[in-house]
C-alpha cells in the first residue's frame, strides 16, 4: 500500500468522523482514498474550496467534539497556519498531516524536510506548539494515525504527522492490527446547550492581558506535560563513538549508512527522533557524553541541526549534511562525509 | 457599551412591583452581561431579535451559533447558547462542518461585512453554492467597525472612511458589493432578504425574517441569508439617531430592502 493510502485507511480504522482536504501533490491520495471509502462508513468527507476552508471546517467539527483530520503538502499547509494557531489557542484536538515537499514557494513536488521549523516551532502566529510525529515507513504512516488521535484527545491539542513526498508515495506492506481509538468524554463540545448546563463556547480570544497570560501559562504547563511523550529509535548506539541524527526519510537513509559504516569498521550509531516535538533532547545530551561528534542528515539546509546543538549544549561538535530541492543523499554520501569528519577529528 | 441592559434591568424590577406588568424584557436566551457595543449600535438590537426568535421557537438546546471576528466577536458572551468563535471570515466554513455533522441542529453564522464580504467571500460563496443548510446573519454597516472605520467592500461610493479619506473611489476600489443579490443568484440559497433595524416597523420585519429563516432550516432546502443594514454611529461620526436616518435614507438607495429569494425562487 502507498504511504498516503495507509494513512487514510488508518484514519477510518481509528474512528475518524470527518476529513476535510484540498488536492495537492504529493498527498492527494489521502483525499481520493477517503472520498471513496469514508462515506461507506457514514463518515463525512469534504473537498473544501481551499486549505483555508479545510482547516476552518476542521475547527468547527473539532469544536463540536468530532474526531477529525486534514492533510496537505507544504504550500497548502502554510495556508492553514492561521487556523492551526486558532485550534491550538482554543485547545481543539485534531490530526494534521503535512506530506512535506521541497520549497520555498511552489518549489517541487519531490520530498523535502524544509518544513521542520514550521512544524516544531509553532508555525502560525502566537506562542504554541504541536505534537509532531515523523514517520519513516508506510507502517508508521498508519500507526501514527492511531497515536496521533490518542495524543490529540489526551492533551486537547493539534497533532501533526510530518511526512514527506517519498514516505507518502512509497509502497510497502502494512499491518492494521490496532483497535479504534477509544472515545473520551468531551464535555466542552458545542453540541447544543441543554437546560442543565451553562453554555459551551470555543474561542481563542482573551482580550484582557491578565487573562491572556494565564491562558498562555496554562498552555505552557500542557506543553511541559507533553514532554513525556518523547519517542525515538536508536540504532547501534550502545558502543557508538559517533552519532547520526536523522528523522523520517533521511532517518531511513541514515540507517542504511550506519550498516555500511559499521561494515567499514566505523563505530557509528543513529538516533532517529520519532517525535520532533517533544524533541529527544535528554537522550541526545546523554549521548553527547559518549560520542565524539554528531551529524544531522536532513533534506533541508540545517533546521533540526539547531535543536541538536541546543540539546548537546556545545559538548561535542554537531555537523549537518543536507540535500535540497528534492534531491536525496545516498548512504555512501553519508559514509564518505563521516570518513572525512573522523579523519579531520583524528588528525 | 451597554444599550439595552440597564432599561431591561429596570423593567424587571418594575415587574416585581404589584400592579405593574412587564411589557418589555430580555429573552431567556440573552445573558445579562453588559454589552460592549457603542450606544445605539445595531449589533445589540439584532442580538436581541435573534435570541428572541430562538427563545420563541424553543430551540435554545438545539442551536449552535458561529461568531465572527469583528465588533460581534464576543457574541458568545451575550447569547446563551453553545457557540464557536471563528477566525476572521471563516464562519461559513466552521458552520458547514458543524451543520453537516449535526444536521438536526439549528446553526447560524453572525458576520459583519468585512468578515463576510471581504476576507471571507470565498468561504461564503462556496458554502452557499453547496446549499449549506444554515442561516447567515449578515450585518452590513458599510465599514470595518472593530478596527475603527476602514473601508469595507460594502462602503458606499463616495463615502468617507479612514482608508478612503476623500470618499470611496470606484476606479480604485470598485463599487459596493451587493451580497444579497449575489447570493440570491446561486442555486444553493432558499431564502435571501435584506432588512434594516432603523425604525420599529423595520425591526418587526427583521425579526420575522430571522424567524422565517430559522424555521426554513427544518426543511433542509438550502442556505438562508438575512442581510441587515446596520449603523456604526461611532465610525460614521454620527449620533445614533442620525446614523439610523442615514441607513434609512441613504444606504437603502444602494442596498434596496426586501426579499430577493423566497422558497428557492428569485423574487421579481
Ligand atoms: C486575518 C485577520 N485580518 C485582519 C484582522 C483585523 N480585523 C479584525 S475585525 C476586522 C473587520 C471587521 O469588520 P466587519 O466584519 O465589517 O465587522 P464590524 O466590526 O463592522 O461589525 C478586521 C479587519 C483579523 N482579526 N484577522
Ligand atoms: S464600532 Fe460601530 S459596529 Fe462596532 S460597536 Fe461601535 S457602533 Fe457598533
């Protein structure tokens, strides 16, 4: 199954009530798949007139207590940022998917990881965070839908699956073995006010600075609590004296590079962040005591690099290897770079 | 500012006195929170009419309102129903999802002319074109009230605003957008009317229009749009009385009153 289709099928199985989307390559399969399959389950799927409309439909549906998802790719995802900020402010759970293509601007439809900053630092205006999951396989495209809905509803916060054009388009085997995400009560939802309760309203507006600050502080507490959701995968780190750090598609390529490097006698390991927010900074700080240096592999000009540097806080040098514009590094490119770095470090 | 809250409180007290009869009161669907609207602003009056209709129809439990960004952004502070506050211009997208997922509920958006006719025109046209089965209450006061009186798409030709200091120029900014006429053309609308609240008769007609539009939701026939010509005395730099006169005598020349579409058919 294609990554995008696996994600779409998982949304149905996880109990997604409604999907709103607008076509854009390389993620249109999500909308197409759901337009075909979702009505059979009596669920709502709508092609909106724009990504602006999609995200605001998502807001309305989430505010009414429904389990909802939208997906897009970079230019369309940029267009959603105001709405995402409103949802973070109004604390509405939802699942967002960005199948990252290379940019800026219209860019190309080939895979990229240039949206890392947008995904992990808030993206829209104001002071907020999304929980960000980075799948590296078709199986994870499916699995993270279940995890994403679970976390979104647990924290009343938007969750973002940050994928890319390659993971979205590639075909792999996928197993669907998870039960639907259990429903939790949403007493805050706007479903019509029965006589016995006071009205519910969904808003991100707090016009008094004192109240706004209190709201900001409450969100901050929530983001602190979210830190315990940090997830990552380690490959061959036990005896590593050099560390690769890479997520998603570049995580897969880096994994191959570790195999090649080990074959050549280099003691290299890999840390693959699965959550980009929260970021595995504690584990990286620990590993900084063990390894001589780190190299981030990214399909951008060095974005996660900054978070790795913050995590290791100057203890070891952190370098970056990136390809841009939809081009990919090969495992050999990475090993070659490693050999150069280690030679220089030893000299 | 509060416009009707104080006199209302007074009538409620009076009603407690023997021998007095309450002839005017706040509907149960309207909270007693003092309104922030400027004195004499149409927003407070339209809020009350809408809430009266909802109380009279007995649909408070089944109604969900969508507030805009504009002076009425705080509508949910006054209306005692479940509500969502939408991003600027996006109320029709929000309402689409709410109504599609809960078709048995009554859903309305309440939007100003900047919100609906400028930044939100795409969401509005597409919702109407899909025939979304909700009510759009469209408050046309010819300016951006909340941001203090800039030009709106509905600003009259030649009208002075803070961003058209020499009067609106059609050459530069086009002509006043006639939303009701536009929306009536789309097959998705079931009922389209333009009203005002500038005198007692007009207030009664507006209330009737709101009721008709909400009742039509039971029929599942399409979108109802009630455009209400409103005043903005603060930004028009007029007294409330002068501003109501301006609505009645000047605005209605560009925006004629009356029904444009009834039961899905264009009115002659
Ligand atoms: C995306 C965005 N752009 C601009 C604004 C600023 N803004 C707030 S209200 C408003 C206009 C409101 O005018 P209108 O819809 O006519 O409502 P009124 O205040 O007159 O009732 C604007 C431009 C905003 N909040 N969000
Ligand atoms: S600024 Fe205008 S529209 Fe806003 S409350 Fe005052 S009078 Fe009403």
